[in-house]
C-alpha cells in the first residue's frame, strides 16, 4: 500500500517540468543557450535527460516551452496595446508603436516576481545568441504578435523601403534585448542592487530614455548617400 506522503504521478510530472523550465531560464541566462548542456540543465533540475525527452521531446522543445512561458504575458499586453492603437481614429504613430512594444518588454522582470531578473537575462541571451537557429525559434514563438508590430511600422513609415522598416524593427528589438539582459549594468553604465539586478531595470526615467532613444533612432533621417567616383 502506498504511503500517505507519496506524490501523485501527475503532480510529479508537473513538478519536474517546472523544475526543468526554471533551470533553463537560470542557466541559459547565465551561460548562453548553446553553452548550456542538457546534462547541466538536468542536474540543476534534479532530473535526467529522459525527463527532457518525455516533457519536451528535445532541448529545442524545452527552449520553445521556456520562451512561451516567459513571453506569454508580454505578448498578450503587446497585443492588447496594439489593438487599442489600431482602434483609435488616427493611425498609430511610430512613437506610440515603440512605446506599446517596449514598455511591456521593460516590465518583463516585474511580471515574473522573484524570477524576474533571471527571465529578463534569459530573453536578452536568446535575442543575442550567435546561433541563428535559436533566434529563429524565438522569432517563431513570438511572431503572431510581433509580426503585427512590423506590419504597423510599415504603415507608420511609408517613406522607408522594406529593408529600412526591418532594420528599424530589428534595432528596436535588439536594443530592448540589450537593456533586458542587464548589459548596461555589466558595462558599468548603471548601478546594481545587492542581488545583482540592474537598478535601472525598474527606473521609470530609464524606461522613458529607452523609448525616446529608439523612437528618435527610427525617425532619424539617413545621411545623404555618397556618390560613386
């Protein structure tokens, strides 16, 4: 007869799954996705590789699950904000689109409580990962919402060609990722709290600077092209 302290199989599976996701968030954020082995993840989670295969199918499946969980609230807020802008009488401006996209991103840490710094660092790592496949996986997971922002920017920037719009969008995503990852603090541009969290991560003034800087960069006119010869 099973003891009264035996954990039901369903709860065991859920617990193992969450431990693996938490370990991936923390270790991949610290070391990078490619530099974090499955063995390191399973050891940190008190699990084994068979559990990764059972719950996620592969390391790539685990990565997809982590991105989905960590980005779900951000993507939902971005979706709501974009739909509110699109429902307004006037088409959304570049400044409004940047704010609607960036503010949920800089608030990413707050939506995850004590895990916030690890989650923000993980997302920053994913967006800056050298392996193109990792960036592709991230893009696939967030495309249903983020793709709509790219479309909105096309309408807000009729003077730019497609390459110019994509560059503007990539610049916005890239700078946000650098900010989220805590790189500013690592380079000594912002103080850190006692637990290593960038103090600017919750600073309203720095959030405003980020929105303003990205908006100005997108709207800045290109210099005149040098002529040949």
